[in-house]
């Protein structure tokens, strides 16, 4: 067995898992607290990448790109909440689906109008572009940075959710909305903040991935589905669930793509294994979701006291 | 429906008459392209009718219906790849594969409600999408070319644009009529009742889960027929036709036409395809207009186009 | 107690820390109207919900006609002959009264895998539904939407729906809630007419109505049954006076 390859794959899985967590943490809170299904959450991921890319192109500073990107996406998220989402919390889920699907079309086209149809590459500063070698193992610095950033945000969210008053309200809101209302909290402002923070998290994920894949139109529309799966598996409304489920799914997806053919080849002829493996690994995440739903419909880590 | 006594009835009668003679009209004005457009609209119409059954009548918001179009299309494409062209085989395969897939995934989805249901239907359709995307043998993302249309006895042949069009129209009308019967029969009453108040239905002795699952399977089977026809129509199929945004568009069409009315979804698809064609000719940014339209439609325009026709009738009565 | 149609033993239900039903023992005799009274929040609706299968008790058993139904689903209980009305009107508003009642007939008569023949043309079902509507005096409203009739009429519809299920035991949760005097009187007549033919477990706040028609009474306070007796005896029961009637009649 090639240990270096395994470690690289583990790192890739971890990276995917953390990106998924960034996307899913906002989603799960928005579902849990507002009971609002936001298909266009992936648009924040895309918009974040474009904002960041633009600033980097102007200033040459990746750090500034991230900072302004975060603020930009926060504002976009707040605007969406203020002008659109807010009007829909009381209507049925079908309306959420339609409007946020419309928002995807709007965001995708606006990006097309502003930045053009071709993607936008984001150059990395030299320090991040290198590699770190530990023994025979060579790892790209930037991937380590993504992992560190993901863990950092997770820690930040953890403190925010468990140690602050805002976090207390968020937790209470995810399991019992009426209770928060009864506390006399300005529920509109709470929703606005949660929505905008969620959007920024998604935007951050987009900014982090863009230097590797480049920013492109519709880049959020595929990954958002896996983020949904993360939310379901983790338990709606649970940031902790989103974290663990994100990691589990990131690792399963990455590892099954690289190792499933070898595993299958243990029991069936190699040529069948090589045909079947890609298909099965494509299904892996969804099979996991189905299994979790069958045995724990409320997800792995439902928020305490959830209905 | 009183076909001739209201404006809405009159409109739909005129529409159906037009659909019946459309190929000849288009031939007469020498615009074969219009027939293509209409064929595509009617295929999507079949899918929309099937989606309307669960979404409009049953209140089950599935965001994964395009998967069944894909399944239907690949049930033509894959046998054709191995030189099996029998149309009955294609149809039988499409119906049974979609039924089995809908039964398994529906059994899981329907245990859940609300946002869960929406996301899970979406996730399962995405699973189908990625599965076909990973199947190198069948072209992966390059898709498959279908060289010959499904074979039927001569009098039922699909060859030629006219015959295929009438096939499509036939399947569409049959589905419409079937859904219409279904909705007013015992089964449909239970489905509609459960949409409004599932607990009440259960308290009346109805095992709503069982009926909803059946409804979900029926809808998937009808939708797979749209896939079979689409495969034959485009003679090229790829996973792209079942991406989740396709499912989103399908919902859009149903809503635009007016949910839980029999002919609304058909109206929705025809308008959608025409609008798409027209806007795309004007600007590359036509998606923006669609997006804005969707947002406005939901925030301000309940009832869809069919509702608009109904409004015209009410206006007439009150004046 | 050999002729009990419903037998409840040691029923217990709590929501987290809130105990809503505690060691409830109760039986309903065949053909009687058995009323349950108790202050707001006593657990009456929760008890009905457990009997109808909407909620699962934490422990205890429910026997209906000698058969243990504690774990049966709501739908199976309905088909077994146990019909429930809701305290909060729960009719299907966008359907007509007739359609609402026909669903009740349909739910308890065979399966619903009929894909072809329109229900409207099924004479037997329409007749059965009309009969229930007539019984509560709503026959002239049959084709109006449930959402368009008055609150009192919706309450009557609620009862018509339970009747249309042709049950042997009715669980009625405050059928007169929010009704005017005249409507209440009408409802009392309807229920009295059923006496002997159907067994009824009736939750009701209107004391006059209860004393007028019930055979026996149980008093539920804080999830406990503190007394079960004939109407006469309950009226004179000091404990009940204190716990419940006292507040209301003071
Ligand atoms: N789903 C639930 N979750 C938590 N607590 C509940 C729930 N349903 C009822 N309760 C609590 O159980 C207790 C009994 O409620 P229930 O509705 O059965 O009372 P009731 O006797 O029907 O009152 P009313 O006369 O107002 O109808 C109350 O304290 C109520 O707050
Ligand atoms: Mg009550």
C-alpha cells in the first residue's frame, strides 16, 4: 500500500469535508431556525469566489480578497434576506423552492453579465503556492491552509454557538422557535444575522476553493446538493452535526473514488471492478444518506430538544 | 370542464384542436422548425403532467423529477447501444425501471416531510445523474447517440417527424385523461385530501403513506414515458438532461401553468418553451428574465396562467 | 364492567418533563355517553389523542371491544370502528361539505386503490354521506366549501364526518366549542339521539350540556382521573366541587 497516497487522499477528503461544512453550517441553521429551504445558497459560494478574485486582481493581496469577499457576501446575504427570504418564511416550501431557484438564475446571469462567461482564475501568493515536505511526503501548502482555515472557522462557530448570547438564541431557535419569540428577542434581526453569516460561510468556501478550481458560473450548483446531504445526515439545525457529517461525507466520497476499485477487486474480477467502482462511488454519499434516514430519520446529531 | 361555455374552456378546446392539426399547419406555412419546438414542449408537457400529479394534487414537492426523464431516455439509449430497438422493450423497461427506482427512493422520501422531502428527492435524482456521469461505457458526460428510433409495427411507427409528433400527442392526451380520471376516483380523493390535511385523512382510516407512495410511483412511470419520447426525439441523450436544475425548470413550468388543474401544466410547458425560444433570440441573458419572472410569479401571481384564464371568466360574470 | 367497549388501563404520557396523563384507568360502557370534564390543560385532548392513535402512550394499555389496540396506527383504529373529532376544527377547507364527508365514508369502507370511476357517481357513497349531513342538519349546505360556512357549521361538519365513519365508539373533543346557545342545543339533541346505538366518549366544557346528556362522568385534573361516577353523584361530590366545578360556578 502506498502510504503517501493514502495520506494525500485523507487530506483531500478532509479538505472537501471542511468545505462542505462551511456550506452546510449556514444551510442547516437557515433550515433549522427559519424552516426555509434555500437552493441559492450555492450562489453565495460562487459570488464569494468572484468577489475575492476581483479584489485579488485589483490589489494583488489574497488576504484583502478574503476580507472584502467576506464583507461583500455578508451584504449580499443580508440583502437577499431583507428583500426576499423574509417575505417567504410564512409561505409553504414550494414557494421557497421557486423563489430561490429563480435567485440562482438571477445570480448566475448577473455574474455572467459582470464577469463574463469564462471562469476567473485566482492567483495565489508565492508563499501559499509552494509545498511542504515531511519526510517523503509532499503536501501543497495551500491545501493545508484550507484545512487550517476550515478548522479555524469550525472553532469560531463552536465558540459563537456555545459561548455567546447570539449562539444561545441560535440554539434555542433551532430547536424551539416559539420559545425565542417568547423571550422577546427581535426575531427579524436574529434571522437577518443568521442568514448573512450563513451566506458568508458559503462565500468563504467558494473563496478557498477558487484558487484551485477557478471561479465559474454555476460552480455552487453541484456541491450544494452534497451540502444538503450533509445537512440531512448531520441533523437539521445542528452545526455540530454539519461538522461531523461534512467530514464523514468528504472522506467517504474522496476515499471511495480512489480506493473502491481496489476493494471491489478483492471479490470480483478486476475489469468489472474498474467499471463498477466509479458508478458505485458516485452513489456512495447518497447510499449513506438513505441508510441514515432509514435508521435515524432525525439525523446523526439532531439539535437538543428538536421536535 | 365545460369545454365551450367559458373562456377558459374555449381556449383549451382551441388549443387541443390546434395541437391536433399543428403538423399540417406548420407544413403549410413551411416552418418545420416549429414542429420541433412543439414536439419538445409536449414531451416536457408529459413530464409536467406527471409532476403535477404529485406536486399539484398531492402536495409532494419533488425536486428530482428530471431523473425519471433521464431513466426513460437511457432505457431507449442503452438497449439501442446493444442493437435492441424494440419499442415495446424500451417502454416496458422504462416503466419498470422507473417504477422500481421510485418505489425504493419514494419509500424513503415519503417517511419525511417538508424541507427533508425536497432535499432527499433532489439528492436521489442527483445520485442518478452522477451514476450516469460515471458510466464510461455509455459515454459518461459525452452521452449516447441513438441511431434509430424505437421500432413499432408499421401503423404505430415513430419514424418521421409527423409520426413522432402524434406519438407524443397521443401519450400526452392519454396521460392527461388518466390523471383526470385518477383525481376524481377514490385514489385521487385520498391524495388530494392528504395534501390539505394528512392527519385528518389518517383519522378517517386512510393509510396515507401507502397511497402517496403509489402516487409517487405512478407519476414516475408517466414521467419515464416523456424520457422515452425525448430519447427518440433528440436521438442524443446525456446525463445533463436529468441535472437537478432540470427538475427545477419542470417545477417552474407546472407553477407557471397553474398547479392542480388538469391542463395547466401543459399550458405552462408550451409557454415556457416559447418564452425560452423567444427570449434566447433576443438576449444571451434571458435566464435573468426567467429568474425575475419566477420571483415575481411567487410573490405576486398565484394561480398561474390557468388562474389568469379563470380570472377572465370571473371578470366576465361580474360585468 | 363486562360490557365495556373501551378499557383503558394505567395509561401514562409525558412530554419531556410535562406529565399530561398519569395512571389513567377508565372504561366506556356499550351504548353510554361518558363525559370527561376537567380544567384547561388537564390532559383531555392528550387522552383522546392516545385513544385515537395520534400519540403513543409511554405505558399502559387500551382495549377496544376486547382487543388490545395500544400499538395500532390511527388509520387501523379508525377502520376498527373508533372515530375521533378534533377540538380544533380539522375539516378540509378547500373541499365541499359533501366531499369532506364522502372521504370519511371512503376511508372506512374498503381500500382506495380505485383509479378510474369518479367518486361523485358512486350512489351508495353519496347517499351515506348525505345521510350523515342530514343528521346534523347540513344537507342543504352539501355543495358549499367547508371554508365558506360558519364556525358552528364547521363543528357540525366535524361531527357529521365522525358519524359517516359508521363507528361503534365516538371520541368527541369539545364538539360544542365556540357554538351559540341554539347550535349547542341542536348538537345535544343530535348526540342524545345516538345514545344506545353508539358509545360516546365526550370531552366537553359546557356543564349544562354535559349534565343534560351524559350517563357517567369522569373528572380529569392534572392528568389524573379524580372521580368517575353518575352525573347525580358527581354533582354532589365535594372533591369535584373543589377541584373543578367550584372555580367555574363560583
Ligand atoms: N405536543 C405537546 N408537547 C408538549 N406539551 C404538550 C403537548 N401537547 C400537550 N401538552 C401539554 O400537556 C398538557 C395537557 O394538554 P391538553 O391539550 O391535553 O389539555 P386539555 O385538557 O385538552 O386542555 P383544553 O381544555 O385547553 O383543551 C398541557 O399542559 C399542555 O401544555
Ligand atoms: Mg383540549
